[in-house]
C-alpha cells in the first residue's frame, strides 16, 4: 500500500531554516508528481510546492525564493528545504501523491516559527 512518512519539522525563530523529508513506498516513485502541502492553524490545507517526475518544480507565491523542493528517485525521497522562515509558515506540512486517482498524505510534520 502507499505510505508516506514525513520528518524534519521543529521549532525555529523567524529567519531560520528547516529541511523536511518524506519517504515514499508502495508506488513506482519516479513516475509520480510529489507535493508538499501546508496546513496553518485553523486553515485548510494548501499546496506549497510540487515536483513532477521530470523534475519540473512549481511553488505557491508566498514561498518562492525561500523554499526548494527536490527528489531522490533512488531513495524514493522528496525534500523541502525551507529558508528564511516566517511566522506564517507555521503549521503542519504533509507530502502527498495522487496515485491512481486517489490522493495519499503522510501523517505530517509540525513546523513552528516564532517571531
């Protein structure tokens, strides 16, 4: 079955950095677009970064120039490097994949940015 496990969250001060990782299993990883989604407290989950099987990346405007998504198709991992973190980046980060018409998420990892 599809399984996604995120790691790397934590508490940092504004301007700090974190690197999130997501281990994927149960899919032919290299074929699939992988997403990182963010759910701020009291808000809906939103897409922040996406990487296609080709390596093409897209970002939501609020993280452009600060976050970098990457993937390792040998280790079946997807990463989110987050620099210059802001308090509004606080929340739970999930990696996700649309596999055969169904979206799968991991359990998420908490990121807290203090001002």
